């Protein structure tokens, strides 16, 4: 079973490969990161680890059974006043197996327990039915419509967390937390 790991410096090569190999797949539903992201990847990765150390973000990668390949990213971002934004993306080859739902469930559990957050926000393109399914299955409620960064119509979601009493983690385990 794949494992959720807190982002580390040594994830950089596998994470860059994940982003490169799935760039066109992601661009079908979410904003393309742009060429500069790939050119500046090492500095960008170091910056993410700094944010994580400072506690403004918690980044996670979903690592395959081979203990190297990255299958997905599940991030809690812009933490303030006990709230964070959940963002996720899966490698195209790993979709359709329920992995995003299970990993998102585990991240929600971590948010409530390890990170002591009280609520999560998320947003998705109105057409992104896979994302909508993952969010509603993990306890998010759709709220108002919005305009996403790429200018398309989206929907906001919210999930209140129950603290240490938050429901069980997903079938995917977490390490390094
Ligand atoms: C959204 C995403 C993370 C889902 O990953 P996943 O591992 O396939 O998700 P799961 O398998 O846990 O659940 C997805 C569900 O949506 C369903 N689904 C997928 N595409 C669908 C579509 N076009 N219409 C309706 N349902 C769809 C799947 O069948 C599955 O439901 P099922 O278990 O009943 O079969 C993945 O598609 C992805 O990374 N997409 C690109 C980036 C992205 O959109 N990120 C989210 C931004 S908000």
C-alpha cells in the first residue's frame, strides 16, 4: 500500500519527475505551473521546506510501494487561525483506485490531530467531478461558487474538524509526522 510522507529534501528528484511526467494531465483540470516552476525547482523545493519548518504549511507526498515513486501530493497550505487550504493532485497512472480519497482522509485526520487545525478549505473547478467526489466523500461541504486562479468557474468547500475526536484516518498510513 502506498504511504503518505511529510515532504523532505530528498523527495526532490522524485517530486520533479512526478510534476514533469504529469504536467499535461494536470493542465487539463488545474493551472499549469509554468516553465519557471520547472527551471527553479530546487530553490522552490527548499522554500517549501522552509515554510513547513515555520508552520505555515504542511506538505505530503504519496509514495508508491517501491518507496521512491511519488504518486500524489496532499498539501495543507496557508495555515492561520487553525484553518488551512487542502490541495491535492495524483499521477494520472495512479487515479481511479480510490487512493486520493484515502489519502485525503488521512490528511484530514492529521490536520485535526497532529496539526491541531480546526477547519479546512478547498476549491475545485466546477467540471472537476473527480475532485468533487474526493472532497464530498471525505466530509467537505460545497459552499459558494468562485472564480479560480486560472479564471475558470469553481466551487469552494469547507470541512470542520473535530479535534482529537476526528474520525479515523484513511486506509493509507502516514510516516515521518
Ligand atoms: C482529482 C484526483 C486527485 C482524483 O484522484 P483519484 O485517485 O482518481 O480519486 P479517487 O479514485 O479516490 O476518487 C475519484 C472518484 O471520482 C470518480 N471520477 C473520476 N473522474 C470522473 C468524472 N469525469 N466524472 C464523474 N466521476 C469521476 C472516480 O470514478 C472515483 O469514484 P469511484 O470510486 O466511485 O469510481 C485526480 O483525478 C487528479 O489529480 N486530477 C488532476 C489534478 C486535480 O484535479 N486535482 C484536484 C484539484 S481541486
